C-alpha cells in the first residue's frame, strides 16, 4: 500500500512539474511576441516587396469592437492561405500601448500573423497613403496584388466566409 501511495505522489509531482514547465514555455512565447512600429515609408516597402504573394493588410484597434470580432476570422484565413497571401495587421492604437494593450490582445487570441503599430504622426498621410477614398474608419482591409497594386479595400468587420470568398477569388 505504501508503495502505491508513493508512486501516486511521484506521478502527481511529475504531472505538476509538466504543467509548470508548459506554463513557463507559454509565458516565454507570449513575451516573445514582437509588434514592430511602422511608418508610411516602411509600409510602402512591405506593399512593394510582395515576393509573389498577395497582401491582405488589416488596420485595426484594440478599442474597436468589430476589429476584435473579426480577428479570429483573420487568424483562420492566415492559417489556411499562408502560402498564397501575406496577412499583416496595423494597429492604430498609440505606440506606447504595445505592452499594455496591443500585445495582451494579440496573445489572448493567439494571433499567428505579423502585426505593427502605426507611428506615422501625420494621420492624413497614413490614410491617404493606403487609399485616398478611405475615411480612416476601422476595421479596414486593403488587398494588394503580387506587384503591390491595390486591387480592393473594404471597411467594417467581416466574417471568415467573407474573407475566404475574397481570398479564394484572388488565388483561383
């Protein structure tokens, strides 16, 4: 009986150790999430350097409810079409909110695509650079072809099915 009890205690200790180690690994992964700052020049370089992939660029904010609601759909699109498209997000939150708001939001949703925070001081320059007809409302998604030419943009939260219809129409 004592041997069985000792074995159970040993197994429980082992299991708790695994849970602790897994938690530390998860914590490191979350802490290693990088959100880069981006200005109009950097953004234009990303748009121009397509490497044969379409670009789906989503502008969002942590305070925007439709943005928050569409992020799981964007993540799913990225997972399904990562060989055909590049998906990036640009937060319009303040750059000093990376650690306090942006990073916690992205890690809570386990976002798998690159994200940036806009640092362009001239908001009108940022807006008109993406599309002169865009009023700056978020969420906004801009689609660029493999040569960096904008082929579509839309605003408002979208579902996975809506994103998939757009993306599959591009690659087929």
